[in-house]
C-alpha cells in the first residue's frame, strides 16, 4: 500500500514519480499524452504516479498548490484522451487526494505489461507511431535499443521452461492420479502395416501370391 503523504513530502522525481504544479488543461493535452505514454513505457515493474498540485524544485523543495474542488477535472476526460490516442490501452486513474489541507490530484498508471505504447493517430505535433519513454526525470523518444530491451524482456517472460502442469476436475489437490489403459494405442502406420501383412497372408493361403 502506497503512503501518498510520504511520497508527496519526501520523495524526489524519478522514473516512476513526477510532480506537476497544475492540472492538464485542453491546451496541454499533448503534454498529457506524452507524459502518460513515457511513464507507461518506463522500465520499472511497479505502478507509476504523477501528482498534481505540487511545485517541485530540483533542490527537493516543494510547495503545495491547492486545487479548488469545483475545478477538479473528471478522470473520465483524461481517460478518454489517453484511450483515443495511445495504443495498446493503458490503465489510468485520476483521483483527488487531500494532503495537509490541500486538495491534490494523483494519476496512477498501472499494469503496464503490454509495452511498447505509442500514438495510434496524429494529435497536434505528435504523430502516429511516435513513442516516448521516461528514464529518471528525462523523457525522450524511444530508440531501437529501447524496443530491443522490451522485446527481450517479453521473450524471457514467455520462454517455455519445458515443464507442463496438468490438472483434472474432481481429483482435488492429489498429486497422484491412476489411469486405466482401456486399449493399446496403434499409430496409423502400424495399422496400415498390419493390414498389408494380412492381405499377403491371405493371398499366400489361396495360392495367388508369388515372389
């Protein structure tokens, strides 16, 4: 369970944490798309967060900027912008959080298991196929090595280890199952060979087969 109070008070910006002074308005949707995409592509396993209403300085000093309740932007608006412009889909939540008497907003980006995320269409200066990644506090366009790293990770994760696990309905958690063999199993080639032998034997019997 994330302690957001500690995150807001003590943590500095990093690969999976960013602070923004104000909410993303319509004129800043390009920045929103780029920020969400780059976080989703980041090479980390845990959830990512963008906290709104915190003016964060490189020195680590920070100032809380209260968001007026009536001005808090509905999560559905941001979700729609992201869903319409980024593929594959990104799980995104935006919710209010009160910290020391100030109303802040928190973006949570989670379950980023289907990288690489990229533009599905043109939007402003962002072009279809564009993809960005966050490393530390830097956001940059994805390069060949970034794609290679993502696909290598996927291959390792999906690699078959040679083990097959079977389970049968009605046997509970037993590790041993007794199977009764009802008949011998013969390959098609074996059945064909037996059929030919039978024909040859029958022809020999009636004297119509010569060598």
